[in-house]
C-alpha cells in the first residue's frame, strides 16, 4: 500500500540510510535498466563519497522507514573552466506519476546552485544528469526543467572466453599490476589523461582513496604500462566488479572503469594492450563477461578500439 506524496517525509540522506537506498536503487533497476545492482555496502560507498555534502546536496523521500525517492548533487573539488555538478535521483516505480520526479530534480538543481555558490562562485555552473537513453519519462522531466542532451555514452560488453584476442605489448613497454608502490603514478596519470575528456577534472587524493576503497575495486585486474627506457608511466587501467550485480544476474562481470593513455603515447597500442591483458586475466580468473562505458566522442577513439577488442553495445545513456 502506498501513501499520498504530500504525506511522505523529506529529509537529507544520512549514513544510516544505506540499506534503504540500496533497496530503492534495486527497485528502480528493474524498470529503468542501468545494469547496476547495489548491496548495502555499495550504497554506503555512494553516501560516503567525499564529493557528496549530505546536508546540502541530498534529499531522501520516505514512506515510514522506506526510502521511495532520492536526489543527490555531487560537486567538484577541483575545477577547470566550468563547475559541473552531477545530479542523480530516482523514484520507486510504485510512487511514480505523482510529481515526485520533477520535485526531486528541482531539489537537485537547487542543491547544485547552493553548492556552486559555496565552492566555486566565480565560475560558470553546469548541472549534469545522466540516464538510460530509452527512459522517456526521465527525459521529459529533464526537458521540462530546461535541460538538453549534450553527450551520449555507450555501455559495451565482451563475452570473454575464446573471443579474447591476443594484444601483445608494444615494444619498449613493461606491464605491472597495481600496488601501493605505484599508486601515486596511477593517480597522476589518471588525473593527467582525464583532462582530455569532456567534463573531466582531476581527482583529489581524498577522493582517490575513497574510489580505491570501494569493495568492488580489483587491484589484481588493474594495470600500469611503463616505458622501459625512461621509467615513465604511459598508460593505466582500473577494474571493478560488484558482487551485488553477480548475485542479481548470475553473471560475474569485470568492469574496466577507468583507462588512460598519456597523450604522447596515443595511437601506439597502449590502450589496446591494457584492455587485452585485462580481458585475458579476467577470463583466467573465472569472470563471465567484461564491460566498459565509452564516450561517443572520446579523444582516444575508444569506440573503435573496444569494438576491435570484441566489445558490442548493450545500451546507451545520455547526459
């Protein structure tokens, strides 16, 4: 049984709401299909992110102890020319068609403006939201709020198994796995290469620590390529795998979450070698599938590279 929208309780999300948020996100997934499921620990990672100001940037809508809608606005600590605040949110399928989606989007935009005024008032503000390209209801809500599509992202999958192609290392490069000894090089290279991506900003150390602190991080499937002569790091890849996804789908997925190649080393086989090695290692570790999200206009030509590696498009999201 549901209650009227006016009788629901609105308040900021708190650390103790992780289980309720996970339940809500999983209910939303059944209808909206992002390909993502959440455990309580996964939801806690989201709630405790360093870029999330719970008091100023979040709203949870509750029917008793049950969260039935939410909005969050994540500001950026380090900014280049534009402060892009990412607004996320959703409404439980049983509570839709009551105006909650529009209300929560308006709350997210208001939070974005407040956080912008607090952190980067001298720069232009852009409010970003991303959703499944087939979610017509969400896009109607965005349009009504004055938002327009600016970018498309493809989610690709690889079946692993015998379809993993051989990708030898380029001459003069050596491969090493992630470790505490090269952690700083992963961060530095990731921050350097992200600047060439649309909306990309460097990740401060505290955010990096939280990012690698997620239980989904797979250091055994994360790699660095180094120039043997100079010793400089020229490419990096980070892999994540969520147990909640496996529990819900029965498919063990290795998600190549972040890949970066130093600009002077692009078009020389660095990213292809990293991806190929990660796919082989994931297959040998018993994973059923690999996945990756790519920007349609990536400066590294990611779409063609990933398709040549054997990935195919599973769904598209729009920013």
